[in-house]
C-alpha cells in the first residue's frame, strides 16, 4: 500500500488518530454492554423460566471484550495486519473449547465466547463509525418499548441501571454530534464519560419518580391495539387461542404460546424446598410449584373439610409438616382483563387495598397494578404419606366432628393460625349442618358408550375414589401433548358444559389422541363423573419457581392452565395432573419425613411411562439429567442472545443507511454538496488503495481521480470552494449544480466496481 505524505503535521495527526481510536474503543464497550443487556432481556421475556445471573453474565462478557482489546494492542507491537483482531480472540476461543464441557459455571464460560464474537464484529463491521454514531437511537426505542409494554428493567439491579446510563451517554453524544454541523462547538466524548462517572456515584433518592401518567398513556395505546388484534383474530379464526387466563368457555382448538407477563408474585419464602435423599443421605433441593386458581376466592367449606380430615387421622403438628405448611403470597396483576380474584389453591385469607376478600369474582374489572394478598395452605399432594392417608379416607367417621373451640385449638397447634380469622363460629356450625350437594359435578353430559366403557375399564379394580382418580390420571398421561389439535366434534362444544366436555373428551381419547390441558382435563372430569366421583375443572395458572431466589417472580401467559379436581369423601376437593406436559405432584414432593418410620418410596404405583416425544416439564432435582438440561438451556440462551445481538446490529446498519438517505434527501443543496464531497474523497482513497494525510486541500484528491473525470472533479472542488469562501449570494448552490455533483459521485462509484 502506498502512503501519500502531507505536510509536517503527520505526528500530530497520528496522535489525533490514536485519540480518536481510544474514543471509538470506549464507545464499542458501551455499545457492547447495551446490546448484551437488551439481548438478555429479550431472551428472558421469551423464556421466563431461564435462571440467569444477569450481573455476572454481563460483567464477564464485557470484561472479556476489554481483555481482547488489550491483547490486540499488544499483538500490534509485533504484527500489524488486518487479522490482528482475529489473533487476539484465539486464546479466549481455545479456553472456551477447553472448559465449556467441564465448568460448572456455564454462564462465565459462554461470556468468553460472546465477548469474542462482539470483538470480531466491531473490528470488521462496515460503516462502524456510523453505527457507533447513530446506533443508539434504535436501541433507545427498543428499551422504551420493553419498559412500557413488557415491564422490563424495573428490578432494582445494577445491570439495568448501567444499561440506561450507557444509552443516555451514547444518545447525548450522538445528538450533539448530529446537531452541530462538522462538530463545531461539540463537546468531546470524554466529557460525557466524565458525566457518567459522576452520575453513577450519586445516591438515588428513596422515593422514585412517579411515571404512572406516562405509563397509563402508553398502556392505553397498547390495550387498544390488543383489542383490535383480538377482534380481527376472532373474525378470521375463531378456533385459535393464545395462552393466557381465560374462562371455561374454550373449545380446545389450536393454541399459540404467549410469553406476555400476566402476574407478578412476591413472597419472602424460598422458591425451593430442601429435603434429605435417604438413599445417599444427601441434602437436595426441589423447586416449589403453586396452582393459582381464578374465581374461587376463599372456600371455607373446603378448609373445614380438610382440617377435619387431619383431625380424624390424629395428626399432630410434626406429622402435618410432612406434607403441608401455611404460606403467604402477594399477586399483582399485569396484562390481565378479568374481574376474577386469582389466588393460590387452598387460600384461607385474601385481602386487597379495600380490605378482606371472600368472593371469587369482583364487581369490577381489575386494572393493571391491582394486587391481592393471600394466606394459604401449601399442600404436598405427591407426598407418599399424604397419598396413603387419602387412600384410607373412606374409612373415616365423617360424623365425628369436633366443636368450634376444639377445632380452633387444633388449627393453632398444627399451623399457628387463628381459626376465628378464617371461619367464625356461626359459619362453622352452618357448614357442619348443611348438606353438600355435588349432583352438578356428577353430570356426565351426553357421554358416548365408548367413554362409559373406558371409565369402567380403567377403574374396575380401584379400591376407592382416590385410587380410581389416580388410575384415570395415569391412563391419560400416556397421551401425547400437542397444542396443534382440535376440539370436540361439535365446534361449539366448550368446557363450560358437561356436554361440551364429553364431546371434547370423546374426540381426544378416540380420534385425535393428542391435546393440551383443555383436552386432558375434559377427559378426566368426564371419566371421573362416569365413575361416580364428583369432578370439576379449575382454571388459572400453574407456576414452577426457579431455583434462584428473586425479589419477584413473573407468571407469563404460557403458565395458564386448566386442571381437574375430584371430590374425595371426608377430604374435599383434590387436584390432579393428567396433562402429559406437566409433571405430577409426585415429581415435586418435598420428600420430608417426620421419622424413619414414615419413610416411603417417592415412586407412585400410578406413574406410567411417558410416550415418546412428549415434552415433559421435569421436576427439578440436583441430578445428572438436570445438569444435561442446564447445558441445553445454556446453549439455547447463547443462541438466542447471539441472534438478538445480530438482529440489533443489522437493525443499526440498516437504520444508518436509511438515515443517510433521508438526511441527504431533505438537505439543502449546500448541505448536499458537503455530503457529496466527503463521499467523493472516501471513494477516491478506496479506489487507489492509498493512505492519505488530509491537509484540508481538496486539490490533493484530483490526481487520484480517473483521467476522464479529473476535470469534473476539479469543477466539483471549485463549487465547494465557492460555497465556502464567496459572499453570501454567490455561495448558494443551485439545484442544477447539486445534481451535477451527485452525478459525478455516482459516476465515480462505477470505477470502484
């Protein structure tokens, strides 16, 4: 490559070039952090069950990016080629290949890889300076969208604060650079970096800014758009649903997954239980899961039934703790449009800002931000000990019910709860005297003959209601899970009626033979009723907590669920899980035992092998299979983060090209001349494969032009000098002159092809 020397300012210009490069590297660091943070946020929205230490992942990735930069500068002392950046990341790539199968901290290892990808991208991306100048604007738009419409970046964590600070600094620098023509009077980028360093150490006030009015305006627009979408969707495809909270008025048609946040859960309790694995005498963790029912409220009759069941079995506090415990949970509504009170199953106390809540449905539709506090009994339905009690429940004497004072004392002993806050004495006596009418839960509708025969076959050898229900549950779990299926033979059949459920069940069991929770629940409710067991469908969500303890937990649309409940004599309503994509209660049992005498195998005699290809939501224990699952999860994480980053970078490049075209089109002829001359200089340097020290003398570029265009290039330069140094009237460039310069620029481009 030739070098065309200018005047004796080369050393000064080289120093300025180094300073500019230093600023560029700082911008690359800020952009890389912003891209990673936004990509990671998009990933967590798509896959809300992902357990990621955001701070650790971002620090490692950006730290590796800085390390590659320093290594690249060190290599340049010995080798100065276009491949220096590639050489600088080779040690990191080798380290990644060596450790990614062995390290227990996968996120750290994958941070090394992503740092290398970013370093290579910013080293070789075309129009890098333009990307670094204008790229912050689309990133600002994405962050604002995620903030207002997806409730992102609302956790009080350092990573999110740093992201916002990076974007503010980049945006301020870009705005002033765009506004100040030729950067005259513009502050250097170091000025904004200094401001950022000062801001990051300023303490945040305790009371945050109230953005509610702004949020409401954006949410109103979003809700309007959503309602229009739903209206159009109903017009064109009335048998397609999107996961989310609903009523029983669903047909079981095709289902599309939704990752939109619907509830935010807050609790002071651990998201997991610690139990002892008696096979190897090790402590292990099991994730908690919770059923959130809608429209039920506080079922005081159910509460009295269950407490009496414990009392009749002579269970003391230690025995009760094996399979149940009192818990508290706060639920905040996000994107929901319902008057239903959604609360954990077995809630004993519900309250909102207005006071105590007893009904399952409110007179008014709840808005975003509505919250409800719940106290409930968390029951381990998969406990072998508890399952044994349920199997023997028919032998209990339902008439041997204690008086109110005895029951209050018993509840205080086993749960440390004040019984009078849950049920008054008058309510208790009323519950004891009223007759339970479950006749509507025995309505099997127009069940076909083959449904009746199937129910009889499954439960023929059952020893009781609970045994029969578990057999039906195990039988149904052999069917594959699919969201791309059909409802009943009658398109109008829904779960809201016994006829509708029977129709959906019949087609599911004997025709389509695959489905999702609507089909599994319809089938189990119908088969239970045909077996003489009262059954009903419950709607709401099933949420499995992550292992990592968090300030809050987001319940998304795809957590929405429908499940069956069977009425077990002397116990009350018990939930079951026939849907093949969800683990049964046995997979989430706490494995707790009050003594060695109560130890039993956690394997249930009702469990059946899953069909091949069924997506199982596994109970998370600390096992080798879990570790393999984590590896797959990490690979998915890295792939989605990389794809998100590449998408954002492509968006930046395309936005930059579009911005340049729009800017040129709306510019005045004088401004267009500035832009054309700058591009002509770039084309001439590129065509001649030359490094030139720009002395500010445009005639230096004439000799670089093709022979047949030298006179035209000289004419362009003459116009430029006339505009710069003539009086005001003569300095104005006409449209014809502007078009002449544009044509010369386009003609010059042909010589580069």
